[in-house]
C-alpha cells in the first residue's frame, strides 16, 4: 500500500482559453474541476497504474467537502482530517494557440497545532499497513517550515520508504531527514543548489548534490524527461540516469506531469523493478499526463506506448 499526504489540498480548476490576454474578457471553450494538490495528484496516477493507494491530508470548509466527495467518486480511497479553515482553490489557464500556461495558486488555509496532531495520529495509524509514504505539495499557513522533516523522521522510525515533493525551505529541511526519493522540477532544483542549469550535465551534478544533502534518490524532471541520481550499496555509491522522451506536438497541458512522473517511479519501485524500468515508466507517465486535461490524469494504454520510446543512458 502507498499512502499520499497532502497538507494543502485544493480544488483544481483548469480552463482552456484561446488567445488569452491579460486585461481582456474571454470565454473558455473547455474546463475541468478536480481535487488537487500534489499528493492527491500522485494518488490519482497511482490508482490509474493499478497500485493500492490511500490519500490523506487536511481538508476544510465547503471546498474540503468537495475534495473528499470527488475523490470518493473517482474511487480513490481517502481518509482526510477535517480542519476549521477553508481549503484553497487553484486555477490554471491554458492557451491552446500558444501552448502557454498560467497558474494562480492560493496560499491555503490556516492550520492549528491541534489539527496537525490529529493528522500525525492518522499517519501513524495508516503506516501500519503501508510500505511507501509520499509527502507532497506546499505547506498551508501556520505550518512550520520543517514539518515535512518532522513527518519523515517519524516515518523512518517505522522503516518506511518515503518520497517528498515540495520546494524551497520545506524541501531543504526535508532533505535532512534523508527521504528515499525527492522529485523537484528544474526551477525548484535550481533554487535549492543556488544556480541556474545550462544543460543536463548541470542537472546531473545537482541531482548528485541532492543525494549528498540526504536523499537516497533524486529525480529532477524537465520538459523532455528527467535526470536522476540513485544511490546503491547502502547509500555509499550511486549511478546517474538520463531518461528522455522528446516533447511531442500533442501536448494539451503540463499541469501535474511531475506528479504523474513521481507516481510512475514509485509504482515501479513498489513492484521491485530496476532503475531503468522505473525511470522509463516515470517518464512515460509524465508524458501521458500532458496529453489530457487534469493533474495525474492519463490513459494507461498511452503509458504503455510511450514507455517503448523512452531513451535511458546511465553513468557512474
């Protein structure tokens, strides 16, 4: 069983607006509403891959009720802690004429210490039947920056495989708890290592830096795939992998593609597949996600087809 934890769950709205311009009045020609937040997106993708998964986290107000009801409607097992403040709404505007994507994300609810205590109790309970925990997304207001680090240390005591997908100070702190997997995008990785990347060699060096900072495996995902550093032999040694699937012309939306990529990697890891197979599945899931509206939404048949086209190169 895989459990995903989303502290800052959201109602995700995606609207398609041809020729979108700031300051103008538009009419969307397509729209979609789904429960979101990184952990929720990962759970949705894992379910599509046939993996047993439970989504937990914090949900409040009418938006929180909608998130829980819609997850249940999707058939995604969930066990959220209800909080007093309202969960957030996030909006993505896709312009199909230019391929540009504009995202507007609310900060999220204010969370009380007592509500975090209830969540911790729930996580401890769920850990009794889980093998992998995914802690993902931004932190809501009033949650300490090092909260993910605290959660990960708790889970490590239970010998749990852990994955974290966040950014900024929360990710820097989480690395100190030595998570099993971190999965930043290029911008998030650049922020962490302190410089911009010029090419995949820079990404490879950054992925190695992330493992030196504490991660067992680091996946830096970009528009054509990912660069990964995976430690072996008890963390003493490792290999770098470059997995690529050149971007296609049929991209609909990139919202959630990184979440789908992480889900693919963890699904393969849960099935004890080698790194090459895990990265091929990861990149194929991320690419399949771009062919449809919705984060963590893809057709498994597309994944099977795309996997055969993923190119992987490894090096010490």
